[in-house]
């Protein structure tokens, strides 16, 4: 594919404008082009499925899953394997051809629904269907905001699907909204409304995943997680997919091989189900962006179950495995359909030949404060608020990243008054979850709800507190939102919070490059969205100096 690209879907996009030579994430122009084309053909397929539903015809779960995994594949740091992406394009086009044959009325379908090129055509087509194909800046901004929200929603839906939980209404919406981004008749106001509807279904998608996780593994509970190492050979599992972890733990039982979590997989330790595995050793390392040095020191094989891959060093590339939507050229990919058991025997065999992990930290961290656990502590929390022991809660959920400006979040946590409590989810917590911030009457000052999708728990906690205090508006609670973002899963969390009525969210370290000035104004005027300043300025702004 041509050596051109334009991508601005993540926070670290070059100059906060767009990557045009090579992705800051490490993806090459040909991979970026393949991702653009995959999104385009997935939108075309979605236009067909949406038309089929209008005719009263069923769309299979397999097609729904194809759409969500396609979008997940294009999330930042998920898949760098051009051949794997092109295979998904081929599969999508063949599926679309089959479904078109079932459609009675093909009038009004967009060009993307009818295009059916071959591999030889991919490069030329990809050059015409990327982000900049939409000329109007505001329409482009809203289309991308919706698409990135749908990418995040698809990621969460995929995890639920892996646990055999589906919501056909969420799938139908994802496809209807994707098709709508091809519709040139839609106005800015139409797309603003669709953006908020995306937030509505974001809530539904996160509720589906919460149900899937807790049904399979129980409600998270307060848990102390070891961050040191044992002497056994080991496998490190990263990403977000709990079903992959379950299968890996089943297959490593009795082998003498331990399993450690990394980054966003840390919250797996909070689920009661996983505590039965005596070889589930602890958590190794920190947020995703430190994996270069941490994977090197781990010594054993690493399994990447979802996004958060950075281009691997040669020192460990031959022991990096991918599965699900993740992929990297030259790394072994382990496949498996929903409901099937993946075969991790090659990873286990490799682990037995390699040294145990090099210790990089000692001690423990505490988490497990998802909604049911916090509800169990509700009386204690409410009493602390009423007595003034807790003055405010600070929601600091979201993502971590490489940018030096993200040191803001560590400093902000350190400077918070002792009568405040941080509510967190996602890998943003690695900026402060190992600081000694103490507790308030036995309530830790950092309450970790889990993965980025567990921001749903934070919303439920806020709604529960609103109910307990008898408030009419969730924004009347003593809660401040100072959220870090990085990629598209954070976008759907933001849209979900907006749909739930949460206002005055501060978003950093920069506002998204894909927001045009006019779209930013809509968000500021209607929802009070704002960026961040200095730590001292923001503490004063939030009334926390």
C-alpha cells in the first residue's frame, strides 16, 4: 500500500494533529492503510446488515462478531500485522457478498456496501477512504468521534462475546451507527445526536460485559496483589480478555509454570473465581508503555490478549504471542473461536525452558473496589462523607501513556488533600496506585474498580450515592472528574458518562486531535468538557487547594 497515512485516533498522535509519516504507536503507513480499508468495508457490511434488518431479516451472531472484531483490530496498539488485517478485509467482503444476495432492495446503499475489490485493488482504494476523505471538518470530526466510540464499544462487546454473552440490540446499533457515518445527508445536529446515542449504547455494552464477567467469575472483592516474583518459570499475560486468562490458568495447572498479570490484566486478581489457581502468582510490572524493559526482564513468554502492544524488541519478540484481535508480524498468533478452548501448549512448553522472572518490585497493591464491593461499604462511605472525613471523590479513571506531561497525574494524586479519595479504573492508576496515600477511617484513598471497562462501576457508584443522598442531579455529588485518555476505549467511556448526565469532565493530558473547534465548542457549551492546566491551578479550580 502507498507510503501515505493520516491517523489521529489516539492521544499521542504527532503534534496533537495527526500521524502522517509513521504512527507514534509504531504502525507503518501500509498497516494504517489496511486498517482504514478494514473500517471502510466494515461500514459497507454494516450498511447491508442494517438494510436487512429493515426488511425484517435476521443477521447472525457470526456476522455481528465479525464486525466487532474488525473494529477491535483497528484500535490503537492492537494489531500491526498487515496480512492478518487484509485477511479480515477479504472475509468481510465475502460475507457482504453473501448478505447482499439476501437483500430485496439495494437502492440507496452507499458505495462502501457495493465495492468488492480484490487484494490487488486494496492499496488504491485505501488511499481514497481514510479519515481525510470527509472534507467538511465538523462532519469529519463527528464521524470519527462516533467511529472511535464504536471501536471502544466493540472491544467491550468482544470480551462479553468471548464469555458467550451477546446483546443483539448493541450489535444492531453498532452497525446502524457505522452505516450512518457513510450518509452524506446527515447534518452536524444529526451526528451530535448519534454521538449521544453511541454513549447510551456504550452504557449498555459495559453493562453487558459487567454481567458477563461477574456471572463467570463472581463480583470483584478487596484483594491484596503481590508484585514480587516466585522462583518458578512463568508466563506473563497482558491485555484485557479474562476468558483467555481462564484458559491459560486451566492449562498451566500442575505444570510447574506460574502465571503473572501485566497492566490491564491486574484486576483479574480481584475476581473470586481466579483465586482457586495456586499458580496465579501476582502482577508483574506497570502500565503498557513500559513493556519494552519489563517484558525483557520477565524472561518467560508473554501472551497479549488484546491491544496495548508496542513494537517488540528482538530480545523478547520470539517469546511474544498474540491472540484474539491482537497481532504483530513475526509473532505467533493463537486462534480460537468463541466457545472453543484455545491451545496454549506451545507457550507453556516454552516457559519450561526459560528462567524465572527477574524481580523488579516487591510488596503488594490493593484493589477490587467495583460497584458491589463499594455498595457493601456504602454505610461507611456515607458516614465518612457526612462527618466531613471525606470531602470529595476524584474520578481519575482512564489510560496511562508515554507522554512526559502525564506526570501531572502522579503529582495531582500526591498533592490531593488527605480528606479526598481517588476513584480509578483502567491503567491510569499506575501513575499513583503504588504511592503511599494512606486511608480515611480504613477506606483506602485509592479505590481501584478494575479495567477501563470497569469505569461502568464508577458510574454505578455515583448513581448509587446520588440515590443515597437524595439528590436530583448526579452533578451535585462531591465528585470531581479528572480523567486521562489514550485510545478509543476511553472515548466510549467518555460518551457513556455524557449520556448519563455527568458534566464538567476534565480530559487530559490533551484534548483529542479529532475534535474540531466547533465540535469542541458543542462539548464545552453543553457538557462543560475541559482540558487540564497545571496541578496547582486545577487543585484550586476543583476547590481542593
